[in-house]
């Protein structure tokens, strides 16, 4: 299991929900605190404004689920499936993902600061206007993904694979040029100036 940044322990849970079938169930502004969800099926669930605080999701299926204005605060996701899941204006501050599967994950807006996604296979996923401050993306696979207009300040990108990734509009100050792979990554002219300076070029007007 991947560790949280600085070795912080996952919050303890107090109640457990096991193997309950929730297909097609809508969640409307519900609140869950320190709940352990085990093998729960949230496939195609529509979640509007619900709050999960310090919860653990183990083997939970989020496939094709839709989450809008929801919050998963300091939660832990272990061996979860998030194929084609969509998060819009959601807050996942401090949440940790370990051994999860993604595929076509869509994240629009919201705050994923301090989230842990080390080694995550995010190929083909889309992040747009997401706050990812100090997120742990160490070794993450982002080939052909979109990370557009995102705040990556302080993010951990060591050994990440950004081959062919569309990074236009995102903050690249945290990009580790010595270890990250970024051949064919798409950036805009302003970012090109930033990257040139990171390589040590003295950029001057003509």
C-alpha cells in the first residue's frame, strides 16, 4: 500500500458498511464520517453535495459515477475502481489513493490539494482547472492525459510520465526535469518560457 506524504497514518474508522448494493442510488447532501466502506458498489451513482470525512473505501466500485460539489476529505481509497468516474467542483483535500484503477477519469474544477496519487495509472484521464497544490504524483502515468489550467504548485512529480500530456495553462514550476518524462507534452508559449528558464536558458526579448 502506498504511504501518505511524510508517513502520516490513515484516519481510523468507527463504523463499517460492507457489500451493500448501491447501484443507481442517488446521494443528495448526505454526510458520512469515519466510515469504512468495503466492496460497496457505487456504479453509476449520482452524488450531489455529499460529504465523506476521514472515510476509507476498500474495493469500492465508482465506475461511471458522477460527483458534483461533493467532498471526500482526508479519505483513503484502496483497490477501488474509478473507470469513467466524473468529479465536478469536488474537494478531495488530503485524500489518498492506493492500488486503484482509473481509466477515463474526469475531474473538472475543485480542490485536490495534498491528495496522494503516487504511481497512479492516469493515462487518458482529464483534469481541468483543478487545484493540485502539493499533490503527490510521484511516478504517476499521465501519458496522453489532459492536465489543463491546473495549479500544480508544490506538487510532487518526480519520475512521473507526462509523455504526450496536454499541460497547457498549468503551473509547471514543480516539474522535475531531471526525472520526469515529457516527450511530446503540449505546452503554451508562456510555459515554454518557464521551461526554458528551468533548463538554464537566459531568455531575453529580441
